[in-house]
């Protein structure tokens, strides 16, 4: 695929709410597939029948839920993939990739055709060898934590669209990082409702086979009680989809994650004697933790479970007298 670098200028942000439109005849107004700018309330500007950089950028805004087509003809032009059917009733990541293919001359231009409105029954990508998944640690109330979205790629993928869904009563969106320095369109307008949307495009070539970090999202844990909460991958505001270099949808799996939100926990007043290791364990009152030990920070052994009734409880490890190195960690029991 031709290099995306010449076409990429960074990420964009605006808002989108697409409703059902009436059927329109767009065949006689000079519109081509993916030719969406310039566009006015009266239709495309006279004589504009090509596809350039700003056309696919505008389609990326549509696909990310950041902007709305002017009319059914602009929708039909934006919904340009699969090319064989001139669209599939939804503006998504494959349309962005197809528009780039038109813009850089990989495919000849097609006269506008296909669907003129969104159908709210998007296809299900199906289960395949490619997986979009989330890697995240647990969260401590009042502190920031990071969730990174990865693509486990086969090597023929060039675009990924996905949405993160989270409990805004437990996690508050703070920021995101473009992990691979790819072209990325982010919709953070619904973050206060627990939704984030992203479209990422590999610049210059397809994603490498194996795990590719797409974007890292920083959340602040804001819950008031210990709990397990989900960060899911869905279709709002961005349809979950993996696009091939030929602008075809690829079979894929989208996998969310469960994380624990808890208060801070720590050991204090440590001491070591012939009776073993002693310390005070501090955590939320009423919380239950398992205490594990290790001599090498690689393998861990379960020692005991502690119910911290008051917020501070003593911990004693009598077996520590025989160890020259001993490490401890506490794991919250949800």
C-alpha cells in the first residue's frame, strides 16, 4: 500500500449523531465514491469529482462519530466500502481505507452509488485469528492507571476501529497516548458517559504480525468502594472493525477486561527478628486480602488471608527466619 505519511497530519476532533435518511438519486450530480468535500447544503461544489486528502479525513470524522453527512448523497459517497457493493449501510474504518486507496491512486474512481442511509444492524465481524484486546493493571482510588489497547495482528491489517466502554462511576477518563505514532482519530466527546472511540491507521504499511499497541488510555479511579469493574470493547461511538490493506473487513475478536478498583494498601512498621517478619498491614476497613511471599519476585506463594476489620491489622510470617531475601505483596479479594 502507498505510504500514508504524506497524508497524515495528526488526530481530529468534532461531534456526530447520524439518523436514518430518505433514499436519494445521487447519480446525476457528478459525485464520486469517497468524494465528500467540498460539500454544501446544495450538494457538492461544481466540478469537484475527485478524491484527495481532505475527503478521507472527513470520512474518518464520520466513521469516528465526530461529524454528520450533509445529506443522503454525501452519506452514499462516504460509505464507499466494500468497493464491490459501493458501501454496506454504515460508515466505518473500511471506508476510510478505501477513500485513501482512491486518493493515492490505488483504485480508479467510481461514480457514487450504494446505500444512502445508515442501517442500524451492522454486520458482526465474526471470530478470526486477529484480536483486539486490552491490557491493564488494577486501579487504586484517587490514582491514575493505564489501559492499553493492542491489536494481535496477522500482518495484513492497516486500520482498526474500536470503542471503549467503562463505568464512569468507577473510572474517569483523563487522556490518551498515540502509542505507535499512527494516524489516529479520537472521539472523547462521550467520555463523561463512559464511552471512547478510536480509529487508528498504520502509516506507510500494514501492522506487523504479532502484538501492536494501538493506544494507551489513562483513567483516574474515582469509586468509593472496592469493586471489580469492566472495560469493554464495543461499537459506540466507533464500530469495532479491522480493515485490510484492500479495504475489506477482516474476521476478528474484540476482548475486554475486568479490573479491580480498591483503596491504597501498604505495609508499615516492618521488623525482622528470630520470630520472623512482622508488620502492620493497612487498607480499607473491612477489606479482605491474600498475602503472598516470594524470594525472587518471579514465583509467589500464598501465605494467608487477612480481613482488615479496622483498617490496620498485624501480619506475621514466622517462616521468614530461614530466608535471606523475602518479598511480600497483597492481593485484594473482590
